[in-house]
């Protein structure tokens, strides 16, 4: 609907619309409590902010801190190296080059692996194995 009123390819229209939205988001009349949405708009751009609101509007969304995101990324990298590449914790520590507690991380990695196995079993029970087999045979 906005595209019918304002031309998204026209910079002036987008700047005007962005300014109006920023003003509304900062207004107490519209329930502004903090500057998060205007900051998101400035960081993500109007189209991505509109998509974010479209998918998560009315919900409380918790964005992880930089440290939480880093730790999650580290866990995924270690999971991949341990479970997919089959590397030892000694080799992983050398490659990752951060001080990791392999015992604690090992429990998390095992838990992820267990969840993936359960998910795969659920998918097989739903007949996904036939679907996957069809994909594999498609190019032959």
C-alpha cells in the first residue's frame, strides 16, 4: 500500500517517509518508551524495519548481546568441528584459538547433537526420507 502512495525508488520520498516514521516512533502519542525502533530504522533501513514489524509486530523480541552471539557462534563452530569434521577437542582448541572449557562445551555440543538426531527421527517418521531420496535421485 505504501508503494502506491510513495515511490520507494525515489530517495526524497523515502527520506520523507523515514523522517515521519522516526517522528512518530519518538512521539509519546504513539506510545514511544525508548529509542529502539528509530535506531533500528536508521540501522536497518525502512524496508527491513517494516519486514521486522510485519513478522514480529506486537511481540517482545530479545536481541542477544554481542557476547551472547559470540558464544553461540563459538558453540556452533565447535559443534561442526567435533561432530561433522570429527576433530578432537585438542585440535579444536588449536584451531579456534580461544580458551574454551571442553568439558562444559562438550555437554552443549552433545545436547545439540541429541536434538538434531531427534529432529531427524521425527522427519523420517513424517516421510522426509522419501522426499530426500527423491532429491538425491532427481539429477541422475
